């Protein structure tokens, strides 16, 4: 029986490309090479596609994927050259141009099966403002917030924050993940600089009410009506703010898997996770991040449509706790990708 081709797309144009490389390297080591051949393609910050390594067996422990520091100009290819009939693409891409629907649309034009969210799901979960409207519509609780726009009167935005929210607040670019561009703001004086930092990444920004809460997350897996969520896990921090460096560079985090919460709270959170995932037409995978207060109020913070996939990432660890190994999870995601592709093709009548 011939092996299937699994194409890893990594890198990308967003500020989250470092996370993408780490995730892709974890995937390439965990793949079942009895089933797959792995072909890798790096997307540069400028948007060029570069053919990188190919693996027919588990790579050595010190093998690194090619990045900007090790690329050769002659390896640059046409984006469409990644096409291979019957191949499945795993876009291990985070942030804009990766999990916002852009790459998903490109892959659908190429008629390639791909792991993860479809165009609609990717776009709606990547955009924090749009996602909030969707979750409000289906009754999933969220913290109070104010929308801010770079081309509006900033003084009026600050006035609205003072009127509707209480400090501390969190300022977040609408289309960015992995804590990039996010600031915790403790007073009005610090609000404008935080907005300027967020506007570097998006002209649309969300200002959210800060709450004293635990950060608890559920992993979701499935397509259509067949969706399941894991027992929740908790990020246990040793830093004041769980930022980009804490998550991916310094790795200064600990996790409780499963989270130390009641069975009733766990079931409620899982139900909200599935409800939110279905509301955005989720396919493949997502990680649903919640705040839980000491009064056990639950607030959905966000859905990560392509969560971090490194060896220490919450998403695969949550499924491992449910009995699904990292390697098995990759195979399950590939099968879901193939199923979603077949359904899309059937609807093109």
C-alpha cells in the first residue's frame, strides 16, 4: 500500500511565525511514517513559498526545519506548485494569513484537503470582534468589552472605556493570536499607549474587562454534528501576565490536566465549547479558552482555530489526557480533513 502525502505549511507572514516553526517541527517528529510521507514548505515573511525538507521516516532529534536563516533563493516556488493529487495539507500557521481564512481559500482553489478550520470558521474565530457577535447570538457568556478603531476619535474611545469598564482592562488586536500585541492596562494613562501598540497589528481592537479568574481551556475535535470536547485543562502561571514569551520562548508555564474543578463545572464548560465551535461552523480542531471566576462564572475568552501544536502545547496534551496520543491525534485530524474535503466536493454540483 502506497503512503499518503502529508504537506506541512509553516512559517507565514504574521508575527507568530516562530510559533509556527516550533509547531511544525513537533508534528514532523510525531507523524506515523508507516502511513505518511511528509513534504514541507516554508512561507517567508514576504509571502514567498519555499520547498524545504521531505521526510520518509522520523527525522533525527536535532533536525531543524529550514527558515529564513537557511533558505536558498533557488528553492522558491510558485505557491500552486505545492499541489499533489490526493495530498493532505496541514497548515501549521498561526495568526493573519494563516488562520484567518486566507490560506484555507487558497487550498480550496487548489482542490486540496486540509487540516483545521474552513474559510468561514477560520475568518470568524480569528476576528475577535466578529466572534463576539456570534457568541452573543448563541448565548455563550463573555466579559464586557469596548470596540476600538484606529480611524476613530481615540479620546472618545477612552471615555467609553471609563464609562463601561473598570481597570484593569486588556487591549487586544482583533486579528492576532498567541498574545501578540496584547497589553494589560491598569489605568487611563496607560490606555492610549496600549492602543497604539495594538494598532500596529490591526486597525480594529478589542478592549476587554479584566477579571480575576482562572484560565481554563477545552480542546474540541470534529466536523459538523460529530464534535467532542476534552476535559478542561488549566494554565498555572508563574508570571504576572501569560504573554507570548511565557507561552513559547521561556516556556514559563505549568498546566493542570485535567483542571481541578468540579464535574458540574467541567461539563458546563465542555457544553459551551461545543456550542461555540458549532456556531462558527468549526471543522477539524479548535481550542476554547475560558475565564472562570471564584464564583464559578464562566466566560468564553476566545476560540483558537489553529492552536499551538508544540510538544508542550495545551491542545495535544488535553487529548493525550483523554487517551489520544499526539501521533493518533494527527491521524484523526487528517481523517477529518479528508472527510470535510469529500463533503465540499459533493456540494459542488
